[in-house]
C-alpha cells in the first residue's frame, strides 16, 4: 500500500513538473493567439452593446474601455517578450 502511494506521489510530481514547464515556456505566438482571441471577443461584446443599447450608451462605453484594455494588455505582453528576448541576447555577449 505504501509503495503504491509513493509511486502515485512520484508520478504526480513528474506530471506537475511537465505541466509547469509547459506553462513557463509558452511561445510568444501562443500568447499572441490568445491575445487576438481576447481582443476579438472584446470587439464582439462592443458590437453587441452598440446594437442593444446604442453607440453612446454606458454599456458601449464600458465595452470600449474593456477593448482598449485588452489591446493594451497585448501590447504590454509583446513589449515584455521583446525586452526579455533583448535581455537574453545581451547575456550571450
């Protein structure tokens, strides 16, 4: 019984390390794809708010702010990736 528990623990730890490594090493293109999806979703929500409540409605203004925030987040992520890549290039020299 104890051997089975030990095996389960070891296997769990190995699987967890693989999952964490996958998250830590997500490629910039994966992040870009996720960003684009978030921006598209925010655009759709804005369009829906405009259709339902009008161009100048409170709901449309909120959705515009959310869309701008999604775009800013994507830019910040890209800038962060570029800075990190630049830092790694400097480390090699």
